[in-house]
C-alpha cells in the first residue's frame, strides 16, 4: 500500500451520527447550519433541470438547510458544450456529478475547478470505502480526495451487480404475450412480429393514445445512438467509445462495421418502423415524456426493467395479470456488470472549488453514502431503494418491511405525501440526482438489502396474477434466477478502470465523429426504404472516416484491451485478498 493508501486507511472509520434536521420531523434534532443556501448541482446523469421539490427536498432542507438546483446537460442540451462553457467560466457548480474518465478529474484539479475534500471527510463514515477512494484519487496530483466514485461495492468482481432484475433485457407486456400463446423467439428479430401482434391486440392505450412497440429519446446519445446500444447488451456486449466489447473479453467490434451488432440493431429498428412499431415522436421527445408513455400504457417493450416495471407495473395492474416481464430470446446472453470495490469511475461526485460552503457540501456527499442517504436517494432508480425510514418502511422483528404508505407509494405507483413530509405526491418528490452511491446488491448496516424487493417481508406478500403466470411459464422465481439457471447471464467483472487520456486533437475528432454517427443512426431508423437505409449507412461510414474515425477507433480498441485486462486483474486481486 502506497503512502496515500496508508494515510486513507488510517482515517477513522467511525462516524458521528448523521447530521440531523433543521426544524424537521424530529424536534429534538437540530440542524448545524444557520444560513439557508441554494446549491447548484452540475449533474451529467440528471434527466430533470431545476429546483428539487417534494419529500427529498424536505429531507435535504431539514438536514442541511439548503435547496438543490439541478443543472442537467441531458435536459439543457449541448452535452459537453455546457461542461466546457461552465469550466471556462471557472465554476461548474457547488456539487459535481460528472465523468472521471479520460483524465477529466485530473484536468478539473489542474484547472482549479474541484475542491480537495480530505479535510472535511477525515472522520466521516464514507471513508469505509477507502479502497474505492484511493483507486480514483491515487494518481491525482497534488494529493487529495477530489471525488468519490459511484456504485461502490463490497462484493467480488464476478458477483452480478444486479439483484432481482438485470439492467438490460427484452421486457414486454406479458399479458398480451400470454394471449398470443407465448410464441418462440429464436433471435431478437423475432420480437417484431410479436410486438406487431401485441399492437393489434391493444392498438389504443388507457389514455386513448396509439400504442407502439418502441419509443426512443436523444438525451443519452453520446458516441452512438443510445437506444441502439441497449439491445447489444442482450448478447453480452457493452460499449467502450466506438467499440463493442464482449463480456468475456473474447470479441471487440467496430460499431460501424457492416456486420456489427450496432448496425444490426439499427436495422432492427428500421424494420420495426416499417411495421409502424416505432413511436414517431421519438426524435423530439425527452426522457420524461417517455416515462409518461410507460405510465399510460402506450408502449409495449422496454430494454430496461427499471423503467417499464417501475412506471407501469402497479399492484392493481399486476393483480389483473398486466405488466412488463422479461421474455426469453433463445440466443440471448444478457450483459451484467460485476461488482466493484473500486466503484464506477465513469461517474463520480465531488465539490466545486467555488462552493459556497465546502464543509456542508462534503457532509451532504457523506450523507448520500450513508444508509439513510442511500435509501432516500435511490428510489425508483435502478437501485429501487425504499425511501425514508419511518415513512415508507420500518424495521420489525423479522427485518425491514413496507409501511401501509410504502405499499401505496411503491407498489400502487404513487401516493399523496403526509403534510409533515412536504407537498405533492410521492413520485413528484423522488430524488432527481439519478446517482447511485453504492452497487445495487449492497446491504445496510444490519445486513439487509437496500433493494426492498429482496426483503423477505415483500417476497412473502401477495403473489399477483402477473407474478404467478410468469413464474409458472418461465419455471423460475425471479428474472435473475431464470438467467442464472439457464446460463443466460454474461457477467463482466467489475473494476475501477479509468479510460486512457485523450489529447485535445483526439477529443475534437471524437466530437465530430460522434455527431455524424448520432445523426445518421437516427436517419437510418426512419429511412424511407431499405435502399435508403444502406445508402445512409455508407454515408455515415464515409463521413466519419473523413473526420478521423479510424484514429479514434484505434484509440478505443487499445483502451478496450487495457480495460479488459484490468477487469481480470481485479478478479485475481480480490481472490488473492480473500486468502489473507
């Protein structure tokens, strides 16, 4: 262990009780912060821009006497441009949720944009994640703790990071699939006639609007069209720049190769659009609009259970047998992110150098990594935590359980908030940070999962008609159990790998190439006919190559190989540590 590692390990792992509320729900608790402040949160993951409202805002106000003003590149538009503009002005924000890849963290330190939090975190409970903190900050100069990685885990790198559901999968309206007699789907392309028949069975949603199989949005597009990347994960591949990498490091694909999975998925969507299965509002809508369509039953498929099931599968619908469940594609092997003690360096959190109250900002970050913060912040994200203890859940003699309010909020889909917890509904008050401090499979200080659907009390609740029918047909209790039993889970070992740094020239070339790839990918999906589809593909490849695509592809290939070596090194290092 290096000098910095020894220093971090020496920091006390015992924390004082979490900061208590300012005039909040427990009168005996006193907030230590007298001055009210509005905090700018520059958040590259957020799908909402503006002031955080509702019950999560009240918790933050009670504990820290502050309000969160979320600045979201996904919503504001401009992507990297907003980051660059605010960086040039010398002030990204008070709290920063950004990428730690490509030496971005070092650049922010060198440019004086991010604060060294070590003096403020020295005796905080967050230091129990010293391995992750050292992994991210160990190579930064000058020494310090400038950021904390997301999705930190205590589990082995080969343990799936998910709990009951994978991050990705072919989720469809199971009630309509049942009506059809569960037709076989040998490959993903076979889902198209299935979705077309579903659309015929239910052409109009509950709100009177037309139903579609697919609906997309541009908010998350980066190196490629994000929607086309998702189903690549059904076959064990994930993206690294302009490369698709197989979970076991056995294959590396150029996304613009005519035989790549990426082009195959664009063709899938083109074919779907020809069948009238693609929502025509996709090019202009945002993530929030997509969510509303799931709530209203306008969509029949999703690559994400944490979207479709969260927003459509209410308990009342599930009792009727209606809802999204994973269907089997015979040749699929779904990508799973292994746990990482080093956390996820792709997304990190830190304090801006111009922060109004650095100590308060660091305390807020420490709280986000506490059991209370994890539970409150992770509601209806991929983690699906249970929210505030005392409102939506409690500990009983046999472990945690949902309160009556919690059942209404979590399983019925919404609930009106009690007056003492702020205004509005449960859903309106959910944290908009979209940030995961710890991995999805982590447990709290008493050893219980943060993910409430894993609680025994919830598992023993009423089995709905949807659950019963799916389990009977799939011969498994949960999706992850089905995938594991049938050898259809592709676990990529977790590690805290940080991507190779890009030169300014490489970054500029990537920016130009990705703009071309995004534009033509969308155009290909909505092409008039197949000839136009392939003509657009040829133009995409030609224009990207003319802008230096091959140079960036070579960079990404090299980076991908190094990253995969780091994955397996993390496995060996973990195994070795268990022998000691």
